[in-house]
């Protein structure tokens, strides 16, 4: 009977984690059902309904009766920035005759409800969080693969994405959503794969899902996710690998059996690419096109020439837009510094650099709140990387790297693509010392059970 009760509780926690995944990483599956399966092509109502379903799945049975303590400082900073954004939208809008206030209010409602539900969700979701993320991202990746195979407008060499808006513009889509899904899946697979208690079957599943995540990252060709991946690998090695371990691993590789395995692996890879030359050519084409596009941007930034003496390198659209944004901010700093006290108003100018836009739109206070949350998340993330307290905290620490890079290179500070992950970090970062001992891998201090949550009285009506 006790085993059955534990199973029911685990399924209930998985339900909540699935709801979180829909909010944080639901767009790949939403696009799949909406566009590929033709349930509601181009429908924003379908997207809103899917996100609302995620919120419903998140509701615990203890809602309003037990509130768990988030990172209080980050919580109030986030609430202040969101309320300030709403106030600016109605009182100090940088766009005359702004018509999207209703749509934006729906987004803000989702953000605030998500943040509220997170402080109702118990810490006991930690043991099931990583397995659910692995499976959720795997299903999303398989949906993308199916969409690419069945999409007649997609060809090898294009960035992997699901065509939106009923195919009106072939190849149009959002590859960043799929690269985020792949990055999240890769981090979760690595955590699940390296945990000593993971069963061998689930290790194989993690390995397969991890390889697929790497393939999707290559196919989407998004710089932010690839840079975040290399940064995550570097930080993992820095915090977890010691020089003595490197020397021991190097000595173990020069033994007969490892050498034989490496030789067999090398010839196996060569045989595979000779037999399936198309696979090699596809990978080579993606890698070279990605490198050429980024070298082209580097040449343009340095004012150099590429592809011959008569051709001057040009910036791609995103980099050119950020260059214009930097020029705008430089002009403001040199001649209109006073405007940064309050900012130019809500969504005054799309700068494609969220932290910079927070300063330009909402002034010093906006930068302090939005940038402060990013900075505090980074402070806790690096501490978690060093301590490895529990799987969920470790996942959020490495996932933060992608959010950090995107906050400097892509999007606006008001987007749900930032605030859903940030809300998750506000709930679980910097408070792992309050978790029960059985949820933490490395326990440093005893935990007072009464500090884990705040009980809200809910007396029965007379």
C-alpha cells in the first residue's frame, strides 16, 4: 500500500513538472500540434489555451494552504519590474497610439500567475524534475524531426524549425525555441546520465536523447545556444574536474584496452561516413555554413574584406540591428543622459538587447530591477555549480547560461521567454539550504522544517 501511495505522489509531482515544462519550453510542442498536425494553423488562441493548460497542470492540491519560500529579494524585484512595466504601458508608453496593451496584459497575467503557482508547488518535485524534462524535450525533438521530414518547404541546409503561419512564408519559424529545447534537454540528459542511481536503461535513454539534442542544436544553428553549450562545458570542467583527475584519465588512456577501443571507434566512424556519405556532407555543410556566417560577421565588425578583394563583408540582420542599438545608446549617453532617469517609455525602441532596452525604456530603475535579477541569478548559479546540491538546482544553474547570453543578445525584457525561466530560478535558486535533507545530495547544514514553507491558515467555514 505504501508503494502505491508513493507512486501516486510521484505521478502527481510529474503532473506539476509537465505543467512547468509547458510554460518554460512548450512552444516546440505547441508549434508541432498547431502547424504540423494542423490542429489550429496560425492560431494564437491555441497557444494561449496550451499555456493555460500548463498553468492548470501546475495547481497542487495544497494551493493557497501551503506556500513555499522563494528567493525573497529576487521575488520582490521581479514583481516590481513587472508592475512597473504595466504602469509604463498605460501611463508612459514610448509608442504613440500603442494598440497591443490588451495582448501584453495577457502575457503579464500568465507571468504573474506562473510566479504565484510556483510558490505553491512543493519542493518534492525535485526527484522527478530531471526525468520529466528529459522525456518532454525528447518528445519535442521527435516532433521537430517529424515536421522536417513531412515539410515540403524545408530542405537540408536550412535552419531547423517548424514553418509557422500556415506556410505563408516557407522556412519562416522560430529556431530559437527549438534550440532552447535542445539545450535544456542536453543539460537534463547529462545530469541524469551522471547520477549514480540512474538505471542502465535510463542511462541509454539519456544518451540517445542527448545525441538527438546535439543534432538539433547543429540543425537550428543558433549562436546563443551553441555559445551557452560551450560555456556550460567549460564551467562544468572548471568546477568538477581537478588536475589530478585529468592526469589520471590521461594515464588510463594509454593502456592497451582504451587504445584498442579508440582505434576501433575511429575506424567505425570512418566506415559509417564512407557508407553514409550523405550524413557527412550534411554535417559538413551545416558546420561550414555556420562558421562562414559568423566569420562574415566578425570580418564586418573589424571592417575587413571577405570572399575576395572586391567584396566587403556585411553584418547579418541581427548583428546589424544590435550595432544600431549600441550606436543609439552611445548617442543617448553623450547627449541625452537625463533621459535615462525615467527612460523613453514602454517599448520605445526595439534594441534586440534586453538589458539595454530595460535601461532605454524604463531608465535606471528598470535596469536595476531587470539587470539585478539576471545578476543575482548568476551569483547563485555559480555557487550551485560549485556545490551541486540537487539535480533541479544544477539544471537551473546551467540553464541560466542560455538566459544570460540571450539577455545580452536577443529579445526584449518583457517577453515570457525570459520571465518563465527567471520565475523558476526565483522559486528554487538561493533557497536550497531550506530544502529537506533527503532532497539535497550535499547537505551542509540541518534544515528547520518550519522554514521550508509558510502555512496559510484556511479554517473551515462555520
